[in-house]
C-alpha cells in the first residue's frame, strides 16, 4: 500500500517539477538511512516522508525519522504524507513545530 501511495504521489509531482527539478526515491543519507523522496526544485531541496497510518506511535516515529533526515540535509522544513484508511479519519494539513524545525503533515 505504501508503494502504491508513493506512485500516486509521484504521478502528481512529476508534471510539476518536469524540466525544472528532479526527485530521488529512497536516497541514502550518510549513515545509510533511506529517505522516501527528495525533491530538488528551483534551487531548493525538499524532504518528504510517506507513511501508512498505523496509529499515533507509528506516526510519531515517522515524524522523528523525518526530523533526523532534516538534520542530515541541513533543512528546517520537512513534509510528511500519511495515508489513512480509517473511516473516521481526520483529513487535512497541519504544521508541527519541533524547535527550529517545522513538519508539514498531510493526512489523506
């Protein structure tokens, strides 16, 4: 399911960055961790984490993972897309502040 979500997201993203940027799937950090998607677009770099919703604890681990990636890439803002298939889900976009770092999380 997570792989399918990544494909759909990249289908949306590809026409936006076409000819103006690049994206990298599962790029490795210096300590050999794998990021989900890195986007280089118009001189800026964006780190994206894609997750299936498996509860709050799993989501918080994903946020921690993304914060670590931001440290590796010396960025202050990261993005997380959570695919939630619960019938009573609360969809939308929210910003979370962790000191100087900001995570923008979209729940779909």
